[in-house]
C-alpha cells in the first residue's frame, strides 16, 4: 500500500495588513481552498459605505520594505497566505515593451491628527488665541490625551480643532517646549480620532456625493457605454468613479486620499456599524449605488 498523505484541513485565519506603518490589520477566517477573489469580496462587504468594489484593491504577500505586489484573484489560499497586505489592484504580467509610462495615482495627504502627550503635571498644555506666543492666553488648557485635527501648522505652532478630550475647542498650541514634545501624530483610524460623530458625518458626505448630479451623470454615461453592466471593463470604470468620490472626501477626516486610504477608512468603521444611524445611511448609499 502507498504511504498515506497528510492533507491539511481546517479553516485559515488570514491577517490582512491595511497599513503597515500604523500596524493597522484585519483578521478574516476563510475555508481552506478559498480564492483570493472570495477573500476580497468578504473585505469589500465590510465597507460601511457600501461602495468598495473587490476590483478596486489588491492583496499581496508583505515585503520587508516597499509595496507588496498584488497576487492574481484566482490564487488559492493556503498556509503561504496567512498574512497579506492591501496594495494596488492586480494588473497582470507587465508588457514586454510598454509604449508609455504607467499612470501614477495622485495621493492627497489626510489632515494631520495629533494627540496631546505633554502637560500631564499641569492638567494639559497652554492654549493661545492667536499664532504668536505673545497673543492672549485662553483660561483653560488643552487636556493631556486630547485628540485634535490640524487646521494650520506654522513652524512649531499648531492651529487645532478639538475632536475629543478636555480644553478649548480651538486655539494655537506649541508642538514642543524647551525641547520636550507636547503633541504627537496620531492615526486617523483610531477610535479616539474617528469618533461616531465623524463617522456619521463622513457617511453623510459620501451619500450626498453619490446623489450629486456629477456622480449620477458619470454613472449614467457608464451605463450608456456598457448597457449590460457586466464585464471587467464595467467593474473597473465603476470602481474608479466611486473611488474618486471617496478620495475627495476622506482626507478631511485624516485618511490618505488613495485606494489604500479608502481601505483604512473602511476598517475604521467597524466599531460604529451596529448603530441604526450608520446602518440607515448605509442603506441609502446602497440604494443610490444600485440605481
């Protein structure tokens, strides 16, 4: 009798790296033998705005440095794929002699988010009404641990708008005092920065964009060009139209205006999706995108 082969069984727990620098990850359990396309559909289904298409992003094996290279959607998931990284969509093998350079995506930086780390022994850090350090001092300090968004940055002086924490809702503070750091950059996707109120505001903004005459005109033109509403070209163009609207909205909330930024934003919605409010707006968006 031949030797019995040990065939691996059981589900696979896949860790998807959305942002390596911020150590932002998502874990998904899939059946062994699932394709990469199926995993991407699962991730896209988690988008609270209902607008992410599996074709709008790729998944590849992480590299020690640099950007991961997307794997084909037909890839069968095994133990080799327990860790994957969000990257640009799979484009197939490069042509032998490209006639023109590939298009470069325009990335819009997200509004900087900061966390107050100084002033613990004084109840927070000093806030002034204006940029100059000689301007009027506000009576309350910006509390240690407060999360703020950057309105302007001139040298070491930060004009902020408060998101969470104690202290004045707006003002000017110093990033450092005497070489000591008072504020530190903070990830936009953290629960303290991406609050329920900001999540709802972004959802409403996206809903309004999808209801706009500009967006409806682009979608209707796509339907006229490809009336079957099927095929790779249709999905590619539809994803690009939707992505452009998302990329125009999310930088205001601290997320990078790119395909990667959209994925980070999508994952950040997790804590807020049990609310009837977010679910209701999500239903409105799904209805707009289905028309």
